[in-house]
């Protein structure tokens, strides 16, 4: 393939990337232009992409909660299962709570078992963390003894015997109640229990607190019951969610919380964009001032770098965090490095041999440095990104975001620095030289 | 140019830089943020301007200890507190909306005391792994332990400069050591080595072609890579300065940390890593002669 053909290919490639990297709606010369997303249907396979940037919690707003599980009463061999079931229960609760795209993961480090919960777009974390944090151990108890000596004896009927829980409103009082439906087994247990306790109370305990103290009038065989307490509608809803999701096998406590409001996030995005544009402008200018025509070529390479990177962020998609944006800006600064290395080399080689020869030699010679140096950076990016979730390294979202954008930036800058600018130089710079002859 | 002639000067400069940092580290220590120390940090935006003293007094009246309160920009306020629960968090918001018309919680961080020590451990592991892998890579690539070790020593130099600088900045301007600082520190490691490798590469290349003493090769390599090193640093510095000035409060110190690291990393390649390499080589030769 001739350099011109290669350039054409790169040009088409860049146009596609440009299309993807444009915002879905933007204003150009006072006109609002909207970029349609991709909706393809090839036989059964449906491809739907709207190519929007995905923002992390610190930019879109949301909450990052870390809970620590109290495993003191769990034997070592059962810890892993317990933690997994904690995660599952939390996941169910969060889903029932109505958070879109929550992220729940476990992390164990030096004997501490944690569950990390990420809730995008949540404003009232107070409610969310309370909902996640309660153990929600539901137990039906029997009362033995009379008066002062009355004792609550837990029965075998627990939250595990529930099929579902629902908020309903009491027809006479209008107050919210939680309607319970038992599983087959639970129905039998409940019928048995009510049979034995006719005329007596059958208290319902949640996390060892009595929440309802109903009296049994007759044996209930239909497998349905109601918890009537002094609830508000929200409290009843929360209880229903907890019961539906099941009880946590171990108690958990909140050890870390980070919540960012959407206002602050949006401000950070616009500030970073301004910083990026100004910084980029300065780099572009600097390259032209330092290297003249060659610098112009590097600038074209850099702009292509920006477009490709943005398109890749959307395609993968990379969850952009504030440090992630910093990583991107840093990689813009580093992206021209390969060009600078080559151009400096070219200055030396130009004295020794012909123009186009010198160019090719510079590319070849500079490659060793570029490869060795960038691999060292990739090593660090790899450790920061921790792709295998090694528990002895950081697993935090922002740091990971930074490492991923940095690593991607290095990869793409190798492509634009070596392939794109090389072909640009071959076509533009060489032809100009031949014209002089 | 005979760069190696001025080795004592470079040593002096590095010693002054690191010495000042170490002095500050022992004298004032590091200004640790909630990520390391534990505690809570909350940022609020109010409709009307409020006085931080009055807000602090009103919050403390409710029995919540405020360690510091600080105005950010025109209408935002940052409070640092001990670990607080959700009820106390609600109380603060109520107090502030009473004072400032309305109050919006922009960000809230509450970190338990067990997180910090863990963060330090994980950072140390990350540092050790990154440094060992880079040492391995450089040693293999340049077939010499000398090259690898001097690159790592230059890296250590940059880390010390950055840590010392942040101790000073923390003392003078309240710069905090947080999670992002750790990220910056690790990035600087790779940065420092990136630059060093470019110089080494030149040494290796002329060694093959021309031969001669490491002293001369090093001088030659530094001369050849000087403009490149400076220019490359400039482009990175442009991006970082833009971020420091315009990027907002959350990333400001992160960008400053990267900036200090970039400058130190650029300096340390020709003036720390290479001098160590050359001196090591000379010492080895002297030993052999005896």
C-alpha cells in the first residue's frame, strides 16, 4: 500500500471515529445539530449504540458505600459463602429500591470482608444506606408465661419462609401494612403455629425488635399474614424490600461513604473540558513553534489522537472519572513525545543523509526508546488498574479510571505517533521536497 | 558538553531539595486527608454568603465537633469533621440552610478509621511491585543491573522530592495527602523511568556503534536527548498547568503533584540516574584495578 492510500484509510477511519466522538447534540454556527445513534438490525442481531460518554460517580453524581461484614460468628470455611450471600442480598435490595445500574462487589483484605456498593444518581444516601445496612432478620415468636414473667421464644418460622412481601393499606384504618405470603413450607409452619396459639399473641420480631404484636383469633391455613405496625408508607415500603430480598446472614456496618452531588460533578466536567482545550491549544502551538512544518504534522496526529481516544472511550465504554479525565489530559501531553523523539532524531540524521532517508531512519531508531519507555509506563498503569482484582492492591474506581485512560492514551499515542504521523510525513514532507528539485 | 564534570553540583542540588523535604517531613509531617486519617468531609453550597466561624459555632452547639471550615469560591463551604452518622449529617444541613437561606450538599465523604492503614499497606505493595517490575524490565532490556538500579534510585529521588514538597505545601497551603496523591505518586514512578530509559537508550546505541568509556557515552547521550526531554516535559507541563489553574478544587492538588513529579522526573534522568550510573561504573573499575 502506498502512503497515500494508507493516509486515505486513516482519514476514513478518523471520520468514523469523529462521528462517534461527537456529542449527541451540539451547536455549530448557531444551529443545533443532533447526531443519530447507531441502530442496526442484521438478521437477529440488533446493534443499538447511542455513543454517549459514561461518567463515573464523581462526575454524574452518586454514592460509593463500603460495608464491612461482621464475620466473628461465622466459621472460616463458611465465610466466603456468607460474604457472597451478603452481596446477593444487597444487590437484590438495591435493585428493588430502584437504582439504575448499581454496582455491588466484594473485597477481602487481611481478614476484613467488605462489600462495595456504588449507586449512581442517588441523592438521598441516608435512606439507601439504612436500607442496605439492616440485617432484616424476621422471626415469629411465641409468648410463654404470663404477665411479668412472659418470655418471647423464637419459633422456626422466619423470613426465609416468605414467598413475598407487599405494601398494602388496611381497609378500616387506611394505614400501610406489610402483607406476607408464605412458601408452601412456611404455610404449613404458620398454620401449625396459629393453631397452637389461638387466643394468644404471636409477636413478629425484626432484628430482635418487636415490630408487631398481633393476637391470633383462629388458625390461619391460607399462608397469608399481615404485619401491622405504626409505619409510615415509606417505612412499610422499606420493610417490604428488605423482606423480599431476604435477611443478611451477618450484620454489616458502613465504614466508608463518598457521595457527590450531580451539581459538583457537572461543574467538574465543564472545568476539565476548558482546561483540556486550553492545554491542547498550547501544546499545538508549541509544536508548530518548535518544529515548524514537522510540528504541524505532529499536531494533525495529536488531533487524530484526541478523536480516536474519545471514540474508544465511548465504544468500550470507559467509565470516565475525574482522575480519568486527568489521565486523558496527561496522555495528550505524552502523546507528542514519540513525535518529539523522532523529530529530534531527524534533526541529527538530516545532516548525514537525504531528507526522506533520514526520516525513515529516525522512525526506526526512535522506536527502541519509545517501546522501552512506554512499556515502563504501562507496567505502572497495569498495577493501578489492577485488572485481576488482586485484593492486595487498590480496587478503587477513580484510581482505576485514571490508569485505564492513561494506558489507552499510551496505546493510541503509539499508533498516532508512529503510523499516522509517519504516513503524513511521507506524503506531505517528501512531496514538498521533490517539488523543490 | 561535559555534563558529568558537574556531578557534585547535581548532588548538592538534589540534596538541598530532598533535605528541605525531609526537614519538613520530620518537623511538620504530612497533612493527611480523611482517606488516611478517617473522619468526614462535607461540602455545601448555600444561597447566601455565610460566615464559617458562625456556622462552626452553630454546628458545635449541636454537639458535632468541627475540625475545620473553609470557604471554597463564592458560595461553597467545606467542613472537616470527625466520623458522623446520618442524623448528624442531617443536622448540619439544617443548620446551614437556616444560616444561608438554602443549603445543598455537594459532596459528602465519611471514612472509617480502618480504611487508612489499609490504604497505606496497599500503596506500599503497589510501589514495591511497580518498582520491582520496572527494575526487572530495565535490567533485561539493557542487560545490566547497574542501569536498572540507577533508574530505580532516580525514581526514589523523585518520590522523595514529591513527598517532601507535599509536606511543605501541606504545612504552608493545606495540601492534603489523599487517595489521588497516591495515584500521582505511582504515575510519577513510571514517568521518571520513562525519561531515564530514553537517555539510557542513547547510551546503549552509541555503545554499540562507537564504544568508549561510559563517561563519554553518557555526556553524549545527555546532549542528544536534552532538547527532547525539555520539549516533552513542556507539553506535559502545559496540560497540567491548565488543569491546575482551571480544573477546579478536586483535581488541583492532584495536578500539582503530577506537575512536581514531571519536573523532578525530567531533572532526575540526566542529573541523577546517569551520574549514579557513571559513578558506579568508575568505582567498579577502580576496584578491579586494585
